[in-house]
């Protein structure tokens, strides 16, 4: 038996736009359905916006995966200051650098992508949607 974990991001009306952006950065395909398509009475009671995302995700052939939804207006939504970071680790410097450059467009660099004492490359950026990403190249393990 094996399991995987997937980061699930919550938005207020930006889930579709964010998912399409992440598909552009990492490749893969957006799969999503709206509150209207779901027809859930609880969501309607919470003021769900019909065309917003009830469930969505991006899966890329290289292993990247993320999920997202739009929190209905009737539910509490406090994204927090630094409630989580999404970590993207790889072994290919060029691949990680490409993701970095794409995520920084419209975002705020918190730590430049550069060699660090513990990794060949490390960087942190908060993207245009307020999600903070940590990208690094995995160093060789020497035991």
C-alpha cells in the first residue's frame, strides 16, 4: 500500500485562476468542478458562488500535485500570515530554476534562489495569490 500527500489551497474567488497559473508553471492539467455542478445544499446555504470552484486540482506528469477550492462567503476565511509553505524539491537545477522564475512573476521574493549551506539551490517566494513556495535542489545524501 502506498499513499501520497497533496497540498490543498483555499481561496476566496481565485481558485480557478490560481490552478491555471500553477498548471502553466509546473505543467499538467487542471481538473475542476464548480459549486453549481456539485449542487450541494450546504454550500448554497453558505452563499457559494455558482461559478467558483468546489473542488479543483492540478496533476503534472513529473509528480507535482495541488488541490484548491473557493471558500464560500458564508464561511470563515482567514488565510493567515504564514500558515503553511508549499515545498517543491527536485534534483534538476534547470527545472527548479524554471519553476522559480514563473512563480516570481507578480510575486514577492522572500529569499533569492541561490546556493545555501544545506542545498545547491534554495529560494522562497510568495506568489501573486499569497501562497508561499519554498523551492530547492536536493543535495546528495552522504550518510
